[in-house]
């Protein structure tokens, strides 16, 4: 085999290795981007959940402070406010 042929084979092998590394690198970047999107979606859902907790806690605190409404609502709200305060700190 001539030196020229060996150089071409070496370049071809190096090219295949570089293509493989490039494919691996791009696929890992795409996986990280997908994971980031999932985390972003979960954070948005968490914000919605915290907002719902705030809205219900505010409604219950108003009901409790007015001491009006049915007894079942009052007991539910009392327990809900205790739960919400133990699980989540309102800022």
C-alpha cells in the first residue's frame, strides 16, 4: 500500500470518527433541550398550582374572618388554611 493510500484511509477513518462524535454531541444537546423544556413545563404547572392554592386560601380566610357561611364550609376552610400554611408559605 502506498503512503498516499494510507493517508486517505487515515483521513476517512478520522472523518468517520468526527461524524460519530458530532452526531453524539448534537443528540446529547437535543436531549438536554428536551429535558429543559420538560422542566420548564413542570415549573409553569407548579406556578399554576401555587396560584390555585393562594386563591382558595384567600377565599377561605375571608370566609373565616367574616364567620359567615355554612358550618361545613367553615370547617373545610379552617382545615384548608391549616394545610396550606403547613405546605406552602405565601410570599
